C-alpha cells in the first residue's frame, strides 16, 4: 500500500494484492469472504453485486478536505472551557474529541454535535443546542471551502482537483455493468447535491441523499434497507464504498461487501494510516488508497 509498509502477511493474515511499483496502488484484503463472525449476515460474494452505495466526502469528494481541522479544534475548545476539563490534559481532551468524531463520521453532522453537547454537560459546562453547534461548525467550514466552491463554479475543469483520484472511472465502470448507484452523506443534502453537480458526478447516481432538518427521517442504515427492499436484493448483492466507520458498519450489518477508502486527502495519493486502521476496525472487507486502479478493482470485484 502506498505510503505505508506492507503488512506482515505471515502474522496478520492480511494479503496485499496488485501492488505495482509503476502505479503505486494496492488492494489490501482484510476480510475477502465478507464474513464477520457470529450474528452478522454474509458473505458478500464478489461477482454478484447488483447495486452500489457510495459515501461522498472523502470517498468521492475532496471539497471538504480538512473538515476535521475545523471540527476537532472547535469541539476541543468547547470542552476545554468546561469546569471539569481542568483535570484533563489537553492532549487527552483532543484525543477524546477525535475519537467520538470518528465514531460518528458518516452519520449526519448533528450527531457529532449532540455528542459534544452531552460531553459538555458531563464536564459541568453549560451546553448549547446541538443545532447551534452545527451552525457554528458549518460557518467555520464554509469559510474554509468558499474558495473551492467559487473555483468550481468559475472553472468546471477544476473538478479533477477535488475528486478522489479515479472516481469517474469507477463510477463509469459500475454504471456500464448496469448497477444502480446511490450517494449517501452525513452532510446536508442541499450541499451534497450542489457539490456533486459541481464535481460532475451527479448524473452517475440514481439517488443522492444527505442530512435533513428532520434528522431522524434519514440515515445511511435506513437508505440501505430501502435499497435492498426496493431493488429486491439479497444483502450480499450490495456493494458499498466509504471512508468512515458508520457506512462500513451499516453495509456489513446488511450483509454487503464493504470497500474502505483510506485516501490521504491532502496529498490526493497514498494511504492515510489513521483512516486505514479505523476502517479495518470498522469491518471493511478490503481497503484501497483511492480509485486510481479502477480497472484492477473491477476485476477483483467481478472476477471471471
């Protein structure tokens, strides 16, 4: 895998495939059979997929790259201002924030804000409403990405800079095989739809879904159930792509095959080791750095 030492296959049982010095790209098999153990449906049988679902931010889009650098310091500062935080070392406080943000990554942003409010209360602080935290976070993030949005509006050719490499190739290959594709994000639906259009990927999807004001009316888990039911699928016929805990867990709990994206979003190449380790812990069946090797990935997912 790019940017990391190859795992010790003797001790870990992990197999790395298609690692080409020329392309610097690899598929890391974590759980190729799709079986996750007692109580979890499976396996996801390669070659028999009939529909696919994609996360958006960090999986297809890099417009919001760096969002963690906005949310983590903001949330950490809110906790640090609480009376009970005085006894907690700053580094541990930040790590606590980082962990609960990751566990909720993929859910609607409001859930991370709900968790923040609960932790403020536990530390003796006066919590604001989760929606107020969300609005402030969006205000800060909007300032960071405003230039990117403006660039895309003025120059459609700039989309390549803000796509996970190979995204158009994998979307096109899956559509060519006749798979209905769905886009699901924890970002507000109005922004997801707008940004998918700016990136030129809107037309690949049969449905685009994101967070709503009535946050209980949507979740990735609900959408996956709807896709399986509406399309008459067996769980193992669903293929999922994501870079966060939630979508991987949801895909696996439905019996699908989960492909984890461990993209180093800043460099737009190679593996983010922090992401990779958490994708493995989340239950990803395979992990890839991006879609640069779309042809090899298709051969792997749909073997002859």
